[in-house]
C-alpha cells in the first residue's frame, strides 16, 4: 500500500491506474468523524484531570487536543495488487477531492473525457467581415448603459464639514 502525500499526486496516480484497468480498479472513500462522547476520548479527560491534581503544568493540560475528521481515499486493483491511499483533514482539500471523483468515475465507467468547450446548436454562426464599416453614432443617440445600472459612483454627494 502506497500512502501518497499530496492530493494532486493521488489523483494523477489513480487516473493512470483506472485508465490501465477500468474494469477491476475501484475507488473507496471513508470519512471518519470522531465521537467526542466515546470512551476513548473520555479516558483522555480523566488522565488530564489526574495531571491537574498533581499541579504539574504541561502543554496538554493548558489546551486539550480536539480530534479532527479524516477523509481517506483508496484506489485498489485486486488483479495487480496496487493500492494507492491518501488521507487528509483539511476541509478545502476534501471539497476539491470530492469534486474530482467525478472525473475519476468517468475512467471507471470507461466513458470518454468531457470536453470543456461546447458548441450551442441553436445560436446562429457569427459572421465577421473586415471590409465593412459600422454605422457612426449620431448626436441624438443616447449612450448605452450596462445592465448593471452603470456602477460609476453617482448617488448622493457627501457634505463637507465646517472649517
């Protein structure tokens, strides 16, 4: 089992493994949120209370550790025995990895990759010609205002203070 250090490396390696063996390789996701009421964390509190009675100041008594939730991602192929693992407790990275699982799922389903640039079939094609001049604006035309309402300040003027 290989424990990778960065999420980008795990995604790249998993993508390569899924492209090589899309029918057998699988991704598993495990999210662990620790229960603060469990006996494991209650024992720690009892231990710190015993230390406090001895009146020995330590770093642990000053600020107890708060358990963190952990996301564990594994890509496993039983035929070759390859297991890629990545663990994280960073919230921003968890969101990014969950969104990236869709891309890896396309490899597992043996679907082609999505193209980002899509062509709208209902829109008429844009024709541009370099030789034609555009009509000049006349003095009676009003200047065009953007849909956002201008955004150039305006509004009420501030009053100046007395000297």
